[in-house]
């Protein structure tokens, strides 16, 4: 079976995978927009998590085949390839309606009853879409869809989940001829250079009608390398692809600043948050994974359209309060804090949007905080074995952008203010001199 994709062209789906992509758990992603409420700002951004997931699987298959050109002849590598393909395909299956926008309404993780072997942190916290993803894979009726891939390829569903969490319960499953490939495959699922980012940057850029997310995918894939250190395989790139990798990082950074952190999209999410807080019983995300299947964008939008809550009405009509102040640096942030205090003192309702973007989530303040760091491969003439170095040593972008780029905004529905209130507010803003 083949799917036509505007970003990657033809995407191959195996017959054994059809029961998975036609199952209700995966079909639900057809009705969940990749960028949530961003459609109100970028009308073309109606693409779904369903199509993105297929794209990630396609990019993942290309990456695997570049790294393991002999996989067709190797039974164990074929098993790992299919396990990895499915990890790419299903990495987003737990997303709530409007993707990240409604995650704030998720229940406590204890309500999901995730098997203890997959709980790596306290249950005394709010659930995330990753928790729903793991629950779907290891403890739900979705398991019946995997029979054909289990029979033909020997795939283990729990090992698919391991690639997502980054914790291998059974390293032997990922070990071929004495080499543990789990670190490498997990990096391709979630890291500085993962298949998820490789797809969503190109896809979101295409559907939003912007060019910020375009990079040389083919060159990056051609320059991926396996770095075996102490019998563990890690993801690496050749020296000649470092500049392309830097471009990839900058593309992600620019997409966050220009698209994902667009002030209207952020404000709409804050309005949604206000709706959840002021009408907590109107929309409840269930902990029961079988009932969760019903919850998609249509489900939530129907509730928003029927609601009498003013925040819900504002979302439906795409009417956000006026942006009265925006800050990008320390001095401006201090000024914003003064304005926020003024609004509270004057009992003026406001929306505060806060967005923070970092070029790397694994390198903070010059330190590597990731379990499996990427490597740069240098092949010296006259030497059989290559030299490896951490990616942070090959580019100064991590150090240059080590601090997060923070954008904060204040919105006020000035139409509801009396003329005197409005004049006093803007006069106050104009004459602030923060120390």
C-alpha cells in the first residue's frame, strides 16, 4: 500500500501494518491537527497528526536504510527496522485534541493505570501525551492490531514503547552480533536530530506557507553514521554535514520564534486554558484509554461551540484581546512585570502569554544533559578507524544559544474598558521606567 504525501512523495506501508493504521487508536489522529489552534493564524495549517506520523515513519525508514544497507539480508536487523518504524509511526498516538493545546486538561497520571514497569517517575503529576502513548501501546485493546507484525517480524510492542521512553528493559532485544543498537534507534526517535523533527519542520513550514523550516534532508540522511563505543551504537554525522546540522538547528529555532510562538496562537492557547479553569466540568479528558479514543478536535470543538463561557466564545470566533505589551529581554520583562501588577491592582482582566525557545533542549549552559549525545565522525587518511567527538565540540551554536529565547505578552480586552481606564492604562505603559 502507498500513500501520496505532498512533502515526501510516496510513502510505503506494508500489508502487515495496515491493521495498525486502520485501528481506531491511530485513525483518531486524522482528526487532530498537528499545530492545534495555529490554523486560525496560518489557514493552511490543517495538516493532521496522522499524516505527520506517516511522514516520520518514512523518514525513519530512509535513515535506517542509510545506516544499515545490509538489513534486507539480516533477520535480526529486519526485526529492529520494523520495531523502529512502528516507534516512529506511533510516537504521537497519545496526543489530546488540538495537540499540545489541551494537554493542560489531562488528569493525574495515576488515573491511567500504566503498568509499573513503564513508570519512570512519580505518579503524583499531571499526565502527558507521552503517558497516553505508552498506555495505548502496552495496555489497551490496540494490542490486537499488532498480530501480523508480531508474527512476521517478531516485533515486541513493549520494545516499541522502550524506544520512545529511552529506557531499554531488555537490551538483548536490540543487540545484534554483540552491538547494542538501542541508543542509536532511540536517538532517531527522540534527540537533537530525530525523525520527528526532520518531518515536522518541513511539513509545518510547507502547510504554514513559510520557508523557516526548510533544510537539506537528503544531505543529513546521507551523512548519518553508526558510532560504536564499548559495544553500544550511537548516532553520528560526518564532519562535512555539521554545517547542514547547524542549519537544521536554526530552522527549528526560527520556526518556534516565528510560527509556534506566534502571539495569536499563544493567546488562543491561554484562552483555552482560561476556559478549562473557569468551566472545569464542561470538558474532561478521561483516564480510561478506551474512552480516550473518542476525544479528537471535533469532540472538543463541539463543546467549545455550545459553551456559554466567554473564553470559549472568543476561541470559536478567533477574537483575542488586544496585545498591549510584548517583551523580549530582561529590561522589557521587568517592565512587563510592572504592567502586570498594575492590571492586578486595577482589577483588569488580562491574558499573559509566555513562550520560551531554546535551540537545544539537551545542551544547557554549555553542559550535555542528554543520556546519548550525538557524535561527529572524522575519518583521517591512513587510519582504518574513525575518530569520534561530541556534537557540542564541533559547533558553537549550542554555546551561542545556550540561554532560552523568551517572549512574553500581555493582552487586555480594551473594548470593555471605560475610556478613562484605557487612557490611564496606556499612559502608565508609556511612562514606565523599570530599574
